[in-house]
């Protein structure tokens, strides 16, 4: 699975502590990527409940996932697109609930 990130994501990332960003990367590596690859193979397969992946209301084509329930709250938004004809993820925002004001 290929990824890109927006400039906004990079700015959000700088606001996270090293521990928060490490946790985000662990969840992406261990849970999100395998689930995204399953989703590409079979869009009918449910995302893991613990990731709470769902479309962002009022932001067509933007999805959200939860990477931390413990303080602080950890959310990320992303969108599907293609790189070289293959499905890919563009990370848009990362942080707490505040990211939903402009996902």
C-alpha cells in the first residue's frame, strides 16, 4: 500500500508528541495497512471495529480512523486515490477532534 501526506498532515504531525506519533505509526503498520489491503481486495469486508473507520460527515471522499482512545484522543483523516494505477492512501490530518473542523 502506497501513501502520501498533505502539507496539513505534516503540520499536524509536528503538533503531536513523539510518543503520539509513534503510536499512530504502530497502529497504521499493525492494523490499518492490513485492513486497507483487505478492503482493496474485497470492499465488503468490514474494517476492524477498533479503528472506527468511517466516512467523515459533510466531507465527500474523506474517511476517518481512530488510532488512540486513551488521552489524548487520536484521529486521522485520509482519502483513497491512485498512484501508478494502484489504490493508495493520502493522509490529510492527524490529531484530536479538532481536525474535523477542516478534515
